[in-house]
C-alpha cells in the first residue's frame, strides 16, 4: 500500500489569508498546508479520502490515473469542495463516491447540476454509493468505516488494511476502538496546541496515539496555531510525526 498526503492543513489552509505569523510566513515547505486529503494505492486501485477545495492543485503534478473510489468523511466544505474538479477523471468512467446518506444528500443539494437526468457536457460524472457503518469494498479493496464524533456531528474515519485515517475527530465511541487494533499506520487530526470545541488538540491527539499504539502515528489537519513544523516535531515522542503535504509512506500489504 502506498500513501500520499495531498493536504495536511485545516479548513483555512496554511498560509492563512492575511496572516503574518511566523508559520504563515515560513519558507519551510512543510509549513505550507493545503486542505486535508490523502491518496491511497492498494492492489492497483487508487482511493481518495476526501476531495477538498485544493484538489485540483494537489493533483496537477501527479500521474493522471483513474480514481477507483472517493471516500468522504463528512459534508463540510473543506472536505468536499473539490468534487467538481473530478471532471477530468470522468474520462475513465463514472467516479464512485462513497458516503453515508446525509453526506450524499448534502452534496446533491449543493451541486444539483451534476445529478440532473439531462447533463450538460463537461460536468463530472459521479456515482453516489451510500454506505453505512459496516465494511464495504472499493472493487476488491476492503474498507472499514469507523464512527467518530466531530463535536456533535457523527462522521466517518476509514481503515484499509493496516492503515487508518481519522480527521476532524473530537471523540470516538468506545465500541469503535477495536477497529483500530494492530495498525501499522494511524493518521489522526491534531488541530493546535490549545483546546478546541470540535477537534483534538495536540495533547489529546498524543493521548489517543498512545492509546491506539499503532507502529507509527502521523498528525494531520493542523492550523498555523500548531507552530513551526521544524520546531514542533522535536517535541513528539518516538514513532509519532507531523505529516506534511507530499509525504509518501508505504505499508507492506498483507
């Protein structure tokens, strides 16, 4: 399995418009964070988790290949705002979008022109596939949804093989924790150092990583309030890292 972080920032991205803080002014490329998304290659299939407003920019320098499935965590704009930019990938056929019903309904309300019977040329061809909190397949790749809480909003995280991707989590029901056993790589959100209403802060993310005990943990969905990558990475324990845009990882498939 190959994993590429397309974006590791929060909803505003880094640099944040109009901000002159040291993170937003940093020349370190690891401090330039687009909105959170990840591309996974497994068994010859390409699976995208979330498709935010930076999707076009994130894909420009990558090989142009079929996207076999898009897994949506939830309906917030920073996670779905790039769906219209799936237009070029419709050349390979309809792009399968896996989402729970409320997320699918939200997208169809916001982008009705994609789903009308008589489509005008050039619109993205999306096939909405409803999922529930039970395993499903993207072709022959097994995916396990994991219910997490984004404050009071129930959203999905996903596990594929020995890899799990969690974003925008504040808490997780106890009954979902067994789905995170025996991971090689855990990816989880850590918004900033101070407390936040609907996202884990750094202290909470570190505690969660220690509880799950994956072989390696990577933090994502950071804001500029997390601090400079080069400084903050030195504060992390062994086997815990800040992800950054363009980082590529590999897991030996079982």
